[in-house]
């Protein structure tokens, strides 16, 4: 059974998450402490996280919190960041400045660097050089591990083979994966490719931006306009699924969020729920204490496949 990590997309994001530094920053520090103390073993961020004047805030906050934490806590945590292949980042050295800036914001606490998305669909000439630059960082000992993000099975095979030729293991691939985005579990899908290649599968948005935490009949939480539109579309479509999740949660004296996380784990993926509050961290930690039965997983699989409306696909996702 896989572990559970957590993501920091919301840290510094005003557009989707209504980030407020005065309100949020003190609790974010406590949230991380509770998460890591409880056994959450990987934290994911990106150099593009943080909106407007808070650009880069996620990495900076994470670095500051880790710098103020004791060495034992840091030793229990893998810190992973993603570098975005923006059009101006070109050539084998195209990520050098971005990597240095991320290391600086993270106060040097970084174990895994990840390509945020593939450029194969729109700028195929850009991707190979950038990937080789990231591989150079591993071979030079500047970072321990290399991962990728938003890749389908075909692209994953190609990049894994290229890195293997250079003697650099591909540690992980990170994609959207949840009961409302179940595509990676399908036959011939990413889940099976990862198992074949020995690449860890990381699941971002495992709670579908909170949709999967809303009990049937409950009023959705107040949220930004963008998330509210998603709730209006997905809550009716997911009603049968959420009824089953609520029943399973009741049987395990657990939350629906824990059911959603353990469904990802049952498929061999490490879920990365976004954590902003101590209560959310405690809930994620509690999910480590139990597992879905095979029958529960099968019932959820069927409902996930039958749900008429799903999470929007990431536009940067490659085949």
C-alpha cells in the first residue's frame, strides 16, 4: 500500500483558493508539522505556484517553514518541486536559473525536481534539451531525484527510456487521478505503465478540488467563483458516487476524504491532497490507518466509470 503526500498549490493562490497571508501563513506552518509528524512523506510544490504578486510564494513558504523545523522532521520528508517549461526556457541550460531560484526559495531543502509538463504536443524540440538539463542536475549531484508530471503512457515510456540511456532513474510521474478523473486506472493506462516501468504514480487533485468531500444533501462550502462553477456541475453528476463514499466512510468511522485518498492508494498511487488547515492534515493522516476492502474498491471503480461528468482534463496533459 502506498503512502500519502500533500500538495501546496493553494499556498499563495488567491484566484482559486482565496489565499490571505495574514490568515493563512501561521496555520500553514502548523499544518505541515502535523502532516509530517503523522506520516505524510512527500510534499509537492512548483515554481509557478502562487498568483499575481504572490508568484513563487508556495516554494518560499515551504522553504521558510522547513528552515524553522527540526532536522528530524526534514529527514522524514521528500520535498519535490516542478519546473515549468515556459517558452523562454530553452536549451539544455534552460532550467538552470529556475532551478537555482527554486533552491533559494526552498532554502536548499529539495530532493526531487520534476518537469511540470511535456511540450511534445506544441514544441517537441524544447522538451528533450530541458529533460537532459534536469538529468544533468542529478548526475552532478545537485538534486537526488528526477520526476515528471502530466504525461500519459506513451510519453512516459519515451522519457523513461531516454533517461535510462543516461543512467538516470525516473522516480515518479504526477497526474490528475481521482474518482472523478479515473482515466489512469483503465486497461493499458498510466497505472499499468507505471507498474511495468517501476515509476511511482502520484495523484494530484485526489479530492477533485473538494467535490468528493461533500456529503450527499449537504450544502457545498463557500469558495471562489471558479470552484463554485465546478461544484454546480459535478455535485449532481456525482451524487450516486458520493452516496457510496458516504456509506463506506460510515462503515470505517472515517471521512469521505479518507475514502477518496484510500481509493487512490488501492490503485497503487500516492495521493497528494492539497492541505491548508490542520484539520485537513489530521484527516489525511487518519487515512493511513485503514484500507478499502477489495469489494469496496470494485464498487467505487464502477461508479467512477459510470459518472456522467468528470473533472476537466489538464490542458497540458500529453498522451
